[in-house]
């Protein structure tokens, strides 16, 4: 297996917008009593003798809201169909590169994302309640196609869409979602399966045309597919990350060992950085993932700590210009003490030492940086 050449993510490509080397509002994390200086650990030696007594983890996984008959919950929870954040037309007719956004009767835009806010599949899906499992009477294959197939897209987010449709019978137990695009190498088809009446389609290419349709299924066979709908993705936003036309994603799927503190348990990818470190990614989805670092491809991949925040600038490791969204942000003294890499600000080299515990160095369980991984399909 061959790996990509080192990537100079710390140097802006000619023509890319300049980025500040640090966040002007970042201040050192001050938690508990000071230990005077950072405890340095040699990554080649046994780290166990340096660790402080373990503190129980208190991170809670976010719970997706669901619809209920409670009047209190109903007033607090919005679906995409009753939210003012969604519109049949985009807030701006042109995208970040000045090209006209795609509109059609079957397309709905989420229009409230701010330019400096990372795209989030998880946040977008929170407007789509899970379907409650009801009784299914299967006497044969589904007879009627899904109806009202809708493309829901987030303005400024070309890498994914959410498909939503109506169930039309009680014999369907799952759906096959078929995505098709045509390019220089011919037609490419992607198929995924879900038991819901909505799903995210991820890793789409910017400025590309797609066709989507949904086919109902059960244990006795397939039903007729929905009418196909089309959609053209908008341009990649240069304010989010550097996009090099004609080049494939630089991530390589590779299983690695982690010093795990993560809410993500999906596929793992790696790439090499300019200073001889490997970045490891474990996916929650293509826009939410855990970021690790290692000095060896076959060695352990460690958490990355932040001395002045909660890892927002660690999005630099996935080539994002944004300060990202991160998981539950706990003070360092509420996190288990463990060895890891750390730094204070963007562009600063990382150090290896104790993070969490009484180190004043925090770490988080996931990141959203606006950069899709592994990238286009």
C-alpha cells in the first residue's frame, strides 16, 4: 500500500485567502491548581508510569430529539417542514464562487448556516425525526413507489444532501437509495439502504450533477422505484478548505490503534503531514470525526490536547481554515489524565505529554471542520 506524499497544510497555496495563525480570543485553559510546567513524556518509553489516577469519564453522548405527544416537546422541536430555516429558494441565488445555485420544485434549502460555521450532517439530520416502528403486514413485495421525493440541501454545503420521501404502503420494511452521477470515467452508482424515510447522501463532488431515486423492499422482494429527481451541487467554498481541482482525496483507509476517547466508531483513514506525523481519522460521518496524531503508522494514535481552548483549531490537521465545532467541552480536571499531543494555537508545532487531569490541557470526543472525509466518490 502506498501513502500520499506529505501535505504542506501549514502553508497557504497561492491564491488561497490568508488565515490568522491563532484565534485572537484564545486564552490559556486555567483549571484547578497549576503544576508549574507541562509534564513531558518520551513517546518511545512506557507512558503508564506518568499517568495520574484515572477520573471517570463524564461525557454524555448527544441525544437526537424525537417527536412526542407532549405539548412542551412539540413546541421545542422543529422538523424541516415547519422550520423557518428551510425554504424552496436559497437565501443567495449564487454560491461562494459566483455560480447560480440549483433550484427545482423538489429541492429545499436550509438557509441559516453562517459562512464561518462548519457544515454538519448531524445538525441537519436533527430536523428529521426517526420513524416510529409500526406494524408491517407483508403479503408480497411492495406494490407502490415512495412518493414526494425531496432533496434537502444546506446552503454552502456541497458535500451532502438529505433525501426525504413519503411511505405509501404498510408492506415496506426498508429502502434502497440509488445515487447516480456521470463523469469523464462514465456513470457511477452508489447504493445505500435504510429503514427510515430519509437519509443523508455524503461525499458528493462540488459542481456535479446527480440523479436520485428510492426503491421499497421487504423480505419478499422489491417494489417499483420512485420517480427520479436531479440535483446539481454548488461550488466548493474556498473559505472552508483548499480544493485542488482534478486531484483525488488524500486520505487512505487504514486501520490503526487508538488511545480512544471518541464518540465515533466508523471507518479509519490516515494521511501524512509535512512534519513527519500521521493524522488519523475515525468517522462518525463524513463531516464529524475524531482526529488523532501519531509519529508512526503502525504505532498508537493519540488524542490531541488544547492548552487554550477545546480543539477548535485542530481542524487545521484536516486542511480546514475554519475553527471547528467540537464535542462535549469539559474542563481538563474532569478528563482522564492520559498521554497525548498538544499545542496552544493554530500553526504551532505539537508537543507530547500529559493531557487531561491537572495538566490544564483539554481534549474532545469529536470534531466538525467542514471538510468531508474521505472526500468525493
